[in-house]
């Protein structure tokens, strides 16, 4: 007989299964879970027995992947238990953080903890359709037919146990409501080794039920629960395997500490924010097995600890005035912020622990040098000392030779004389001296020092000198020390040095063979001598990155380095000269260096350089074998420029009005691969310079806007491969200057032409558009001589129309005539053969009255701010965007115009006074394809 499980889940149960799915995704493949032995064992049994019994397939739908047998043999179960042991431990280790079981079990009421029982009975109806077991005899004929095709669920107890080990206790409570099998599996004691009732309103009766249900629990947390004394006494009496106990936020009587001896397995005790005893008696903690004790923020007068196995003890922030310790194996003691402990009491307690390795006496204001001296004699293994906020110590007579970590934050007695005592700690690795206000200098030569902190050393005596020598020094934190003037560091391990806002720093000496990154941002007093520290032959041969941002005392920067790859001088406003001989330099930042006059980059490994932010630059030399992009835009006074960049492809020299023909000629000779050249407002460039462009065989883009050119013949002769030519505001060009374009077929590959703000006449423009059929983008913005765009009835267009099918196909795609004040009419008929025109912009044409356009591929039409527009006729079946913002056109005209635009999606009629909001419906009716109307 085969038995299989049919599960029916409600909405709440689906959430539980989803939770399990998410958890099980962490499981991965069967081999990772220890299923390998189980699967192999089953396969071997199948091969030996040759059984005809059909295998039962397993599919958990929990993203486990793979297949497994449903066999439950003893050997398989044993292997699964052993393999899953490590996975079950996850539930035990995380249960303490699960927030808790009580939230799901509703322990705040008077009901007992038998929630699983009651919830199970409540959620099962009489028909049993929550989960039922069916045998072969109970199945219908349809189920018999589907038997071989159906995926069955067979959850062995061990496999279910393994899956549940990934759930927290709240999820386990929810899983218990699915079916009897899951209920039994979720209640397994492996999942309830940790009982976490932190900040839960659990009653003594409920807690007692839990202790009886799970007597083998090893960890209990009742911190913040009511009646903690009663609960903890129940814990001690019921849980004999208890290893860890956490409690607090209440009062604990003396009987609790006396009963602790009954918990022979107890290893860890944590008591937080509690009153111990009646406030006047001594509290004894005597236990033979305890290894870790934390009595934190507790109110107690006197405490006695006798634990022969104790290794860690924390009495932090507790109020006792006396502490007696008899803990011969104690390694770690924390009595920080115990303000009532007197110096003698601290001395007596600490010196009784001869094996002590770590001591925290921070915020113990009574600690003296004499006490520390006694501790150094009694505790010869002391490695870690935190004496922060102890105003009475100076360490001048203290020798702590075995220290590796020393923290002295805000110790008012620490002075430069204290450094001599610290120098005897030759094992020291970590030193923190934050906010030691009496320090004037620090000189340390410690062979094992790795980390040092000096933060907020602000004082009247001026902390001015820092000298550190350690071969293994790897971390230095120095900040907010405004008086620091001199720093000397010797280290072979230091890789990164950050010294921000050291306003008085004038001298920096480094012997750091492994140093790679230095950041000296806002060190305003650094002078030009800093360049010698980081150049070849200095003590930083491996330096790669140097940041000198806002070092405003630098005037002349000169670096020669074969290792430097990144340099930042942003905000160094006083620099007038820079000379870099750094063949591997890849990045340089000169933002804010607006007084730079002379720059030499020879050689450098830069691929791009922007000097347009240096308006006073007048002399430039660049040798960069890898440079491809150079921007000199705005260097208006540059007159000398030697540019040797054989791979340069783009040069922007906009507004370099002093750049002359000889400089341009030399540049074209040394940079033959230039593809894009911008000479906008280079008024000193003449015909000789333009003729040198013949060396640039790859030149495809040329910008001569805002120049005084009168003759373009050198361009036509030197740049036959041009694709883009910009001639904005070239007001000295005559009507015949462009004749070679449309009469002699000059520049046959030209695709984009910009004649905006020029003075060409209407006839020249019409001839250009009529004959230069290869142009794809034309800009005529602001052309005052541009009148009507009548491409239907002029003589030239009539002649071309008469050619019929022989007239040339035009490739014009974008035409911009923005702000042409004299355009009154735009007529583009289909006979003009502008079939490729997709974008037409005639906005800001104040006198435009009539627009009649027939273009089958026009997608974008902008007529915004054409305040005189009255007539609009469109035969543009592919038009998608129409902009009529601030036009004085009527609603009827718009409705008629868009009625034939079957693909129109966007219509902008904002600020159109004759179109009211109530008319939007008519517009949508006229053009059903509209998706957006801006009105």
C-alpha cells in the first residue's frame, strides 16, 4: 500500500510555506546538505533488489533541487541525522535572536503555552481537509489514472527535521498548524534548546510549562520579563543542562546567587540593569563552572566573585564600591565606568588576577599611576589596557612592557614626557591618544607599532611635532590637530596616508617604501617643497595617487615620478606654473587653478586633459603618446602651444583667440589622427592655418563658428572628407562663399551644415537646399535673410518638379529654422521630394502665418511661439509630436490639421488663447491616436 499526503492550505498557511521556500533556497543541492549518502544508499539497494515496487518520488517544492528516495531505513536515517547535525545547529544559534516564540504563541494572555495543541485543533475541521492521508483503496479512478504522472509528497521525519532547522521559532509555531506531522516535527527539542523570552510578558505558569516541555534547554533569556526572580528560580530548578542564562531589568534576591551552584553546567551568566540583593548586603557569586560573567549597569553595594574557571568578567557601569575577586584563571576584566570604585579597591581587585591579559578601567576617575604600577608588577601577561578618561594618570613611572594595545582617550595627565614611558612598551601594536590636550610632541620608535590615532589634539601648548618610526606601521589617523607643523614617518608597511585639514603643517618627511596613496587635502600651509617629497629619489618610490586639493600656498608645482598615476590639484588657486614629468600619469585634476599661466606635461600617460578651466594659461607644452582628447576651450590668452600627441582624435580650441596659424600648422603635423577639430572664435586663424588641415586625413568634423572668415576655399580644398561643418555667425561670408558646395560638388561626403545667424541671402539658401541633396541636417536658426520656405512654386523648385521622376532624392532629415524673424509662410509639397524629412523646427518665428506641409515621414513638428500662426495644413501620416505652444491659432484650425495625422500621440497647445480646455474632447475625437495633450 502506498501512502501519500495531500495538503490543502489557506492563505495563512501559504505564507508559512513561502517562508520555508525562502529559507530552503539557502540549502542548495543535496550534496551540500549531506543527502549524498542517502541517495547513493538508496540507488545501491535498488540495484541489488531489482524490486518491481514503484519508486516514490520526492518533491518538496522548496527549491531543494535533485531527487531523493522516500525510504526510511535505519542506515539512511542514521546518515541523514549525522549529515544534518551541522544544519540543525543553525536553528540553535539563531534562535536567541528570533525575537520570539512567545509573540507567535500569544503568551501575553492567561492561556498556557500549549498553543500548538489548541491551534492545531482549531485549524482542523471535521472533514480533515487541512491535511489527510489517503490509501490506495480510497483513491478515485481518476486518481488511479494519474498515479504515474503525479508528483507525490513524502516527507520523511529526518528530511523534515532538516528543513525545519532553517526556521526561527516564530516560523516553527506557524508550521505546527499545517498538519500533525509538521506539528510533531516543529516541537522537536533540537529546535528549543534556546528559550528566548526577552522583553516578553510571560507568566510564571507559562514559563514553567515551557521548562517542563523542554527540560534539555541549554540557553534561557528572560531579560525584561516580569517577575524575573521567580522565573530564574524556576529555570534553575527545572533546567539541569542550562549553560547560558541572561536576565535583567528587575530585582534579584540573594537566594538566586546561592542557588546558582545547583546549575553545575552553567558557563555564562549575563545580568543587565538590575538591583542585586536588598541594596546593602554583599552579593556572592560562587560557581565552579562559570567561565563568562557580565554584571552590567547593576545596582549593588559590594560584590564577591569566586569562580575558579572564570575567564571573562565585566562589571561595567555598575555601582559597587567594593569588589573582591578570587578568579585565578581570569583573562579579561572590564570595570569601565564604575565610578564608585576607589583606587585601592581597583588595585586590590586587579592584582588578585595574576593571569589577566585585558583590562578596561576607562572612566574610573580614581585610578592612579601607583595602581597601574602595581598592576604591571602583578599582571605580567597584561596585553590590552584601556585607561581612557582617567585624568590622574601620566604613565611617567609605569612600565608596561608586554602591552600590545593601549588606549588613552582624553587623559589630561598624558604629556610629551609620557611618551618616554610608552617607549618601553616595545610590544605595543595599537596606540590611541585622542584628545590628550597636554601633548606637545610625540616621538616614538616602536618596532611592532601598527596603528596609531591622534584626533582632536587641540590645546594651548600646541601639539607641533609627530615622529614615528616602525617598520610595520600600517595605519595612521591624524586629524583636527590645527597646530601640528612637522611630521616625520618611517615605515615599510604604510600604504595609505590621510592628513586632512592640518592647517599649520609645513614640513613632511616620509621614508615609506610601500606608500601608494597620500591625501593632504586642505593642508593650507604646505609649500612648494612638498614636491620633492614625492618625486623620484625621495622616500616614496611606490607612490601612485597624490591629492593636494585646496593647498593654497602652492605656487609652482614640479613633479618627476615614474610611479605616479593620479594627481589632484583642485582648488589650488595660487598655482601659476606646473611641470609634470610622469610617464605613467593617467589622471590629473586642475579644477579651480584659475591662475595657471604655464603648463608642461612632458611626458605623461594621460588619455584626456581639460585645460579650459585655466583662463590665464598662455604657454602650453604637451607630450602624451596616449592622449586622444584635449580641451583648451576658454584659454583665451594662450599664444604658444606645442602639442605632440600622435593618437589625438579630438581637439577643442574654442575661444582661443590668440592661437595663430603657425601653432595650428605644427599641431596638425604632430597629431595627424585628429577627427574632430573645434576652432570656434579662433579669430587669428587664417587661410594658411586652414590649408594645413590637409594633413588631417581623418578629419570629419570642423567648427569654424564665430570667426572672421571670408573665403572657404581652403576648407573645400583641404578637407574633402568632411561630414560636419559648422559656420555659425560667420557674418563675413558672402552669398558666393558656399557656391562650390552646390555648383562644384565640393565636400561630397558632407552631411551636417550649420549656417545659423549668418547673412546668406534667400536665393543662396534655396539653391543650397535644392542642389545639396546629400545633406541630412541643416540649421538656419536666426537667419535674418531667410524669408518664406516655399518649396512648391519658386522657379528652382518648379524646374525640379518638371523633371518628374528624374529629380534627385533628398536625404534631408532635420531642418532647424528657429527664430527666423522674416519667415511668414512655409510650404513644403510632396513634389519637393523631402521624403526623409523627420524633424522640422520653426519655433520663435513671430511673423509666421501659414504652414502647409506634406511629408510622409515627418515625425516631429515644432511651431511654438509663432504668435501670428493662423493657417495650419498637415499631410503627415507619421507625425507623432506637434508643438503649438503660445500660438494664436484657432481650435478649428488645429482640429482640421490633426484629423489626417493618424499616428499623432503628443499635442502641446499650452498658452493658446483660442483653445479652451473644454475643446480637448473635440481634438481627441478628431485624432483618436492622441495620448498626451498639454493644455
